[in-house]
């Protein structure tokens, strides 16, 4: 266990491939004037991280140092002249090497932080800062996106891209994106107007009259993008400045078009605006993969593949306090040899507070209730099945079914207790059915029905039959219903059942 003066962090001791990343113990920082010490819950992984690790970007000096930009967590302490935060506040923001976010703690300027969105857990909040600031500052601060404009977003399903799509739509723009066909359904779900499969079609043949292009790719994408811009249009290259864009600058100037090479700027004010969009349910952040801090090398390999939808996040479980919970004991021995009544475990105490909160459900506004459940969920370790279930249930019960689904999936993946799994199956299947996810709903119910039988089997059968009907599989639905009824039928009714089966087989 690390002492209070040290912490775990992922450092690189030399530039190179993912294998140079090493989990080490380093000194825990102390906040200086104007800084906030954040106990980090999660750290987002960005392409900039592996570009720094590889030596492509060397603005932070020579190793060793701690990587990572995105972070979320809770305020542990504040330095002098800090007025916006206090201990215990949930925050998200940006840190920089040499004291990056791949660590248990980071001392961050107050101006680089904002209150984390109430609608997000801290893992999803950690996916927002860098990509959110990049998309926001490109569209809102730089291009001044407004209603009726036509916006083209390259790599629209990526970290920056999928947020840029939603921010542009929130400002009333018509949005076109480039992405592989596998990502088209995802992007349409985010509200995009058109998607071009760049593997099959040259976007310059499909798109024209664009006012704003957001380009996180570079290469010939910038030069080709100039051809689809309307007069007075702007191309925002969000990779920062670079020596590889001389021709692009010259072509843009000759065409009377604007080119801006944008590197994001940490801004608590912009993060507050982004959080407001999230809490209005106008912005969702996609997290493809959540890994523990010690798997940072694997996270870099996935990020470098260029096939990630949304973001990868590293969860950081502080070793300053044990994450293990003692098993309940019936009695413990006192100094006198007499047994004393057992005390509830931390998990039992947490469940008691969750039950008490749900008992007051009717007294809350829906967003306030979600926030209250979120505060309790954040007390549990990352990947906790019960916490994921209750978060999903909170969203579900307040009408946010789409937000509920990923939390239910996390709960089932983590392993729900047997006494909760079956009612949770019915609850999640109903949500999936309402969202039109009929295939997943049917598969979930079918899998659960094979696990055993209890008093909820009839309910499972009914929901599965409905899912089959919704999927156009009426014959299977009737057959299922007859199979379920068979044990309860008299001989006469059983003959009717057999007759019905014969009709189905005709």
C-alpha cells in the first residue's frame, strides 16, 4: 500500500513504443497557490498521449515523466487563492506532463477544471476534457458555428469527431461526417444529417457548399477539404501547428479561404459550457473501452490502431485505502471473550443508503434524483455491478432510457447477484425493447431463461414472446407461449395445444 506521501503513476523513462510505459511509485504532489489537488478516478487516453510517448511530440522535455491529459475525480485539497472548489467536489479537467493524469493524484490549476457533469459517472467525465475542448473551441470559439450552416466533420466517429457532430447540431447546423460504414448507425443515433463512407467514396464527390470543416486527420484531407468549402469558409485543423502544412496554407490563402491550426487551450469556462450541454442531454460521450491504470500500454495500442469509436479510459483506484470489503461476521470476540453484535460492512451500509434514497424518489425532480444516485455510485470502486445497475435504474426510472442502457450492460458484464439478475433482466429487456434494440433484448431474455426456473419464469416468457413478435417471429412467439402453458393444461386443453402447433407447422 502506498504511503500518503507517494502514489502510483504511469511513467515513461525513454521515448518509444507502448512497452516503455511503466507503473511506478512517485512522490504525491502538493497544491501550490491557485492549484487544486485532485484525487483522480479516471484518465482519458488521447492520440496526443502516444505521440508524446513515441517522441513525435517533445514539448515537455526529456523523460522520465508522467503521461496523461484528461482527468476526472474529487478534490482532495486546495492551494491558496482557490475559490471555486472545495474538498469533495467532483471535477473534470486537464493536466499536463511532466505531472500528467496517469496517476492517483494531480495538482491542477483551478482555471483548468470545472464541476463534472451531474449526468455522467467519473469514467465518462474523464473522456470529455481534451476532445470536448478541441471540438468546442474549433466550432464555437474559432468558427462561430451558427444555425443553418453546413459543417463537415472528418473522422466523425472518433474522439473529437463524435463530440463535434453533437456540438454543431446543438447550434443548429447541418452536419455531414466521414466515417466507415460500420459507424454510420452510431452517428445517425447522435443526430448527424449525412455520412460519407470514405472507404468507398471520395467525399469531394458527395459534399459541397460547406461553411466549416473540422479536420483531426490531416494529410491530403486538408487539401481536399478546401475544394468543398463555400466562399469565405473555414478549415480548422485540430492537430495544432506543424511544418507539414505549408502547401495547405498557401492553397487556402490563394483560394480566399480561412485555415486555422488549432491546439486546444485548457479552460474551465469552456468545460462548464460543455458540462451544461451534457446535463441537458444534448451531448453524449462514447467510451469504447475502460481499462485499469496498469493497462496503459494496452490502451495506447488500441488508440494507435485508429479504429476506436469514441474514447478509451483508464480507471485509477487509489491504494491509499483498501478496496476490499470484509465478509460479514456473525459475531466478533471482545477483549473479555464475549461476542459482540456484527456491524454492517461498508457495502451493506452503502446499500442501506441507496434504499433510503429510492424511498424518497417521488420527492425529487428527475435530474436531481439522477445526480443524487450518481453521488452514491461514485463511492463504489470502478466496475462495481450493483453501482452500475442502480445508475442504470435511475436513468431508466427518470425517462432517460438511452443513458440507462450502457450502465445496465456494465452491470451484467460485471456479474449481478443471482437474486437481482432475473428482475434486472426483465427491466433491461424492457428498456432495450423501447429503444428498438430487439435483437439484444431477445438474446438477453433467452439467455436468462435458460439459467433456471423460479417464480419470474412466466414474466420472462411473456417478455420474450413480445420481443419475438416485435422481431417478426410470431410463430416462435406462439410456440414459446404454448410450451410455457403445457404443464398447466388439462388433457382436453392439451389437445387444443397440439392442434395449434399443427396449424403453425402448415
